[in-house]
């Protein structure tokens, strides 16, 4: 029985130019790899135990009534260079639902075939990247990070040709919306003020109904993105491809291609194989987002009559973003060290610990988790020279003496387990052979990242030198 999805589509009602209507490519032999039943329930999707029907639906072979598949148009700055037309080259928005909390959510098939925006690509996705996004997006959700989510992963039964033939798959991605900075750049690059205004009205109503001007909208997006990047950094997450077409208007994390969680801490860490200059390195993430917001500001200027005054106001808003990021970063890292309300006076203590970790090659996640006991001695074993932590720990203990239950605060924000790169790659390798058990086991562990049982303690162990993953790939 085909699952019933209560579609209530709004983006599809926008006029010509915002998208291209398409049908998904037919999968020859769809097979369900993973299905997020709790998320489906939250979205109001009627439950079914018919796995074959779920595979048919979420491969795109048999879309439910009310689906209106379309490929969205957008542009984007990719590694600083502007592409005036990108768009959904391998994805289709099949519709929207209003979830049980009253929030509107997009349902998108990723890997569903060519569209007018494919630019020579095949529009398909391989199984590995699909399962990777499923795992990591759901891991981010359980860590409390604003993120797109994964509803289903379906093997298509068809090969995808990359360097070698790979099994194909389709991911069903759920998002507050798929609007990006690049969505605004698309129309601004064409000097299309009418459609830019329509897009602004749509995005404002959907995400920031409290704002009434383009400047207020810009400030709302800036605030959301400032909080997001601080959250990323607090868990050692590196997005890897922070182009403007991957920067959402909603403030959700989107696109889990070459992303990774750090093992050993270093601010210049890069995993993405295509980020050869380190543009999107771990610590650079806080610097590149204001640049992305400047591109949004430039697009919105098209709507202003008094351009000179608007430029000044928009410039000020963008220039204020680094301070917003720093404030959010301070609160998150302060909490990681047991401080309820960290102040600028606490910044040197945090910075000193991070410098020690970088110099000693200490594991990012495990160091903060060990400190969550409230005793720095538990973290010393993670340092090449344990004595390096002695002076710092004395000052830290003195600082948190005035905090109430700092250990509880730390355990609530310092995960015991993350989606470590080597573990993810091991599960994907097994899945390629037809063994989904490692995937299911890792997914289960990641659903409770702050509460790791002794039986699952192996998942917290950093990689051995021969297991370490130093480069991650987009999968396109």
C-alpha cells in the first residue's frame, strides 16, 4: 500500500522562472536501505509496513497523490567564483507538508535523475554518499544542530558511473526549506527585481514572519547563520563546501558531501578533497560566513530605492556578524567547560586549552568529554605530555568553583560519540557489499550521543593511524 503524504505545496505556486517541473527517473529495482519512521510520523506520513511500497515511493517510481516534483533554480559562489546558474541538478522537491508542530517542511528526492540544471551531469547519486548524508544529518540532529534531515534511503538497482560503476541510490531529504543565498543571487544576477521581491516575500513568510524589510530579513539570516557556525565549531564539525548555494536562508545545515568531524584538534584542519586552499578549514568557517552574507546583502540591494543609504546599512549588518559569531562561540565553548555564562574574561582560558590541544594532538571530542567529569586529570591521558595541562587545569578548576553543577552542564553539551570518519567509511564499505548491520549499529549509537553505554564504548575510540581518514569527497 502506497504511503499517504499530506502534501500542502507552496513553492510550486510561485510563477515561472523559480523552477522547472520534472518527473523522477525510474529506478529499475528499488530496495529500501533505511527509513526514518519517527520522522515520518512527525511529518504526518501514514505508517505502513510495506517495504516494497516505501521503496517505490521514495525512489520516485510511484509518488503519492499531491506530489508536484520540481527542480529549483538558484545560482551561487563556489569557492569564491560566481556561477549564475546552478540549480537542482540531481534533486527534485516533490512537495511540502506541515508537520505535527505546525512547521512547513520540504521533501526532496536527491539522486533522482537529470534536470535542466544538471550541466552535463547524470543527476544520479551513489549509495555511499546517500548513506553518508543519512547518517551524518541524523547525527547532527541528535546533537541539537539545526539541520536538514533524512527520511529514506533507497537503492535504485542501477549503477552510477563515477571512476568505476557504483550502486545508485536516492535520498529523501527533509528541510525547513531549500532556499539558499544562491536562490537570491539567481534573480539578482539577472536584475530581476520582481522575482527577487517575490522570493523575499516567500522566504520572509516562511522563515521570518516577524520582519518587514529587506534589511531586517538580512539581519535575521545573519543571526541564524552566526548561531549555526558557532554550533558547528563547538562539536568539531567541518562542512567542507560552504558555498553560497549551500548556505540556507533558514539557518539549517545542508549538503553533507565532504563534511567531517575532527579527530585530533587543529584549527587549520581540512578534509574536503576539493578545498585545496583551505578556504573552508575548521577555523575559517567563522570568517567565510560573513562573506556569504555579503553576497545575500548584494542581492537584496536590488530592492532598495535609496541604494547609497542601503549600502551603508547592509554593510554595517554584515560587519557586525563576526561579533555575533564570537559571542555565540564564547557561550558554546564556555558551556563545554562548565560555564553557564562565559564572558570575554573567560576567552583566554578557552583559547589556551585549544592551543594546548593543537600542540599535543589531543582528540577534540574526547578531551571535552573527559573534562566533563569536572576533573582535568581525566583528560591528561589524551595528551602526549600530560603535564602540559597542569597549569591550565589549576586555573580552570578555580574558575568553575563558582558554577553550579558544571559537570552536568558539560555532559549535556560534550558528546561521548560522534560520527567519526573512519567509522562512517567502514559502515559504507560494508553496505556496498550488502551488509547493512554496521550502518544500523552506528546509527543506533548516534541517536544518543551524550549517553554512550559501556557496551558501545568502542565507538568513542579515535582511529588508529592506519584507519585515519584524511580526505573526504563530494560524491557528485
